[in-house]
């Protein structure tokens, strides 16, 4: 079983919809990161959080440490939000950065 | 400020050929990493470096070698390419080891196909 799981694997939405991507993990962590990968492009960091909630523009990330769960929300989605969104965690021990498999989001105009 | 730059962006190799991927960062980061990304799987760590002149094995090091002769550069070598090494390779760097309490910076990726 992977230490970091994401759902859904693929997501298609209409422009303007509210989108939620989920991440769950099974290990103790010190922080969780959300990353964005555009088609054919590199990976950029969106958020790093260890508790509560962070907001940047139309993106909101939340984390519940007790439930070992995080969500990434996109409000008023736009076709330019189409990308793969990756959750990754800083484990408390070992080679401690572990990536989830990613969620592929397509936003249709 | 270029961040993390990888070269080349695309490459096709024949089985048994060798090549080197170059990663350069201009942020004075101590820590650099090479990952591979395969369909349906999270990025997996190949090798990493905690400073100039030092390297260490990650989760999937077999078939790869690395060198960090200069702080800003981290090279990934394939001595004898195999089809199983077909993947997208990402270089990353950070201020703290394994992005602890710090932002992760990634390159644009190198798409390698071994035929």
C-alpha cells in the first residue's frame, strides 16, 4: 500500500466548477506539500502546510493531522488550471519526502 | 534567476548507449535530487546530494550514477541504458534536506526513451 494516496486519479470539470482533490497518508509527517505539474512542463510548489488552512488566489489547501488527510480546493476553475496535482509529505524519519501518484485535472471551457 | 535548469529536455537512446543528464541550480542550495516519474506512480528518488562532493543512493539507484563536483551542478549518468529506464526525469533542489519546512524547486523534466 502506498504511503500517500490521492483521489480521484482523474477529474474532468467544466469551467467555473468548484474542485476538490484529496490526499491521504499513512505515516507520521511534519509537513505536506501540494505541487502542480503542467503538461510537458516542470513541477512547481503550490503550498506547504503542517496544520490548518492556506489560501493563494483561487486555491485553498487544508490539512487534518489527526485524520491524516489533506484537500486541495480550486474555486471558479479555469482551463488554465488543467494540470496534474501532486501531494507529497515530509515523513518523520528516513528519506523522508514521499510523493503521491498525482491527480490529473482537465477543466473544459 | 533561472531556478533549476535541466538539459536535455528530450532524448531517445538505443539500448546499451550511455548519456548524462545535467542539472544546474542558481539558488545556492546545498541539497539536490534526481527523481524519475513513471505512469501511475509517484516520483521516486534515484540519488541525492547533501553538498558538493557528496552523493547518496535513493529508492531506485540501480543503473544510474551521479556526481556533484560543483555545488550548483548535479549530473545523472546512465552507463548502459535499458528500456526500463524509459521515464521522465526530474531534478530538484532545496535549502533544507528533503524539503523539510521549505519549498521544493524542480526542473522542467527530461523525457528519456530507450529503444
